[in-house]
């Protein structure tokens, strides 16, 4: 048995930024299913959006709503956009190095954005941000991080969360009791054959919340990224950032002809690619960077450049074979504007949560920003409110359950197929107007 004032599950930007904004006198425990660095936050390439000035507000708001098919929660969109300058200042204070020139920040543009408003660090913005936040968390004396420890179940009593049941790297179960619990477990990429996500991200927050009737929202809203590097029989797909298209790359069919507007929302571009693949009877289409110079590519997209060279594609002369792949999860555990779930003392942040910002389809480079904004709000809310102390009865009950494995609700062997089934059922309900 372990205990903490605040328990966080996950070491992506959502979990880390929550920890960094919590009161320093609180005992914080963070567990993560794999290595700390193996979160999808590290994989984000393109960048992070920011409201450049007041004149850009209406445009940014409309771009986000339009990409989300106007199913976005308006309050959440407003909070995210208005909070973005503060978040960028926070990141700079932690040493995040965004691209600059003599005039200040350099902005890039991605699909469905009406103007450049995206800050970036080469083509590894997620790694730059997440690594700096992780370093900052490591310096906090009140925080302990346990790698290769996973959540098996929530400890819930009368719709009040008192912690979780966890499993360590040896497969041993133990209880963690906490006054506040934060789910930052990431997305659902591990449920899909073709995904840009880490394979161990299998919708854990959805699974445990379903078991306790904690509210979920839009769990069928799964975003497909139009351009991942195509290789047969490959595990995790390598993402070709949307910024590449934002800087001028174009999509080509098997005859070398352009067939769509590359800067439409992701779901629209994905549909166009799939239609072209079916028409051409091919497994992929091509992404040409001939509009960019080699120097531009090396400066802005050095890791994409090197990855392509390693696989026999010499940019900009050669086009990149690309195919759509599962990329992001817009649904999740329902939360309010302070990241509170429908269960008392339980919060959810990042891709595991659904605060409604993204609607049906996420606008490019809103993911890191959304995670950070609502992680900070969760931390501030936690700091202002008392949590739930587990009673001795609950502690004894859950300790006894661990001694009787056959009677304890362990994560089911068919967990992945169950989550796939639930997502498909939600999709069918949406399609039927329910």
C-alpha cells in the first residue's frame, strides 16, 4: 500500500504540468505505464498554437470551431485561446526554446488555420516541451515518479475517488490511496493496427471509468492523421507533420498529379487520400516537398529529413509515401472547465479527458495547448479544495481484495477488444442520431 496527497497517472504534458502547478507542500506521486519519455507528448512534431494578439482571436476561434464541425464546447475553446499567451510564457520560463528571429517568435501554419499562429522547435516541438517539463518535475522534492507501474482499477466509494489499484513492474498488485487523483493516461492508439501512438496507450482511463459509471463523452471521436510514413508491416507509424504541408508540400497520386487542397481540416484531407488510394488501387499516396529547398527542410524538419534518408527517400527530390493513420482521440472522460470528472476528487487531463475543446475533429497543434491549459486549471482547483480521505473500512476492504485475486475486478484479458467494441457502439449511436 502507498499513499499520497495527490496521485497522477501519466507523464505526458498533462500529467507533468499538473504536478508543476500543484502546491509545493503536497506529497505528489506520479506513476507511468512505461518509461517517462514514452508518452505521445514526446512524439508531437508540428508545434503549439498561441493567440498572437487580440486581432487574431476571432480567426483562431472560428478555425477551431470549424475544424471541430461546430460540436466544440464554446466555453472550453474560449478558455484555451485566452489562456494560451500565459501558457507560452510558462513554457519559456521552463527553458522551452521556440524558433525565433530578430523580430521575436517565428510562426508556422498548418491545415485549417487561416493564418500562421503555431510556435515550434524544429520538428520535435513535443519533445522539446515535454523534456523541459519532465526535468522541472524531477527537481521537485515533493514529487515521486514510478515507471513501469500501471493503473488496474479506481478505488471508488459512493462516487468518491480515494485512489487506485496499481500493478508494478513485477505484476504485483498494490493500492495507492490519495486525496485527489488525476488521470493523464493518454489516448487509444494501442487499439488500432495503424497508429502514430505508442502501443501501450490503450484507453486505460476509459476502461476504469466505464466500470464505475463515470461519465464519458464522444468516445468514437477518433482522429486519423492524413500523412504518416507508409511502410508495410510496420508497428508504430512515423508521423509526417502537418507543418510540412503548411510550408508548401503537396499530395500527389500515382501519376504525380496533385488531387486535393492540403490545408483543409485533417478529416477532409484523410477522406481525399483514401478516395484517391481506392481510385488508384494503391496502398498510399505521395507527399512532394519539391516546393521547399533542401536547406529549408533541414532547418525546419531535420528529423523528418533524416528519417526519410534512412529509408531511401532523398528530400526534396523524392516524394514521401504517406498513408492515413490513427493519431488523436477527441473523446474521453467527461470533464468540466476545471478538469473535474463526474466522480468526486477525480480529475482527467490531456488526451484521456474530454472538455469539448476539439469537437468532432481537432485543429492542428491545439493538442499540446489544450493539455497544458486544462492541466493548470486542474492543479489550481485541486489546490483550493479538500480531497477525499479513504476511511479505514475502505482501506481494509481494498487490502483484503488483493488477497483474493479471483474475487477482484482485474482488467480483463480482452480489454483491448472491449474498448474497440465500445468505441464502435458509440459511433453507431452517433450515426443513428442517438
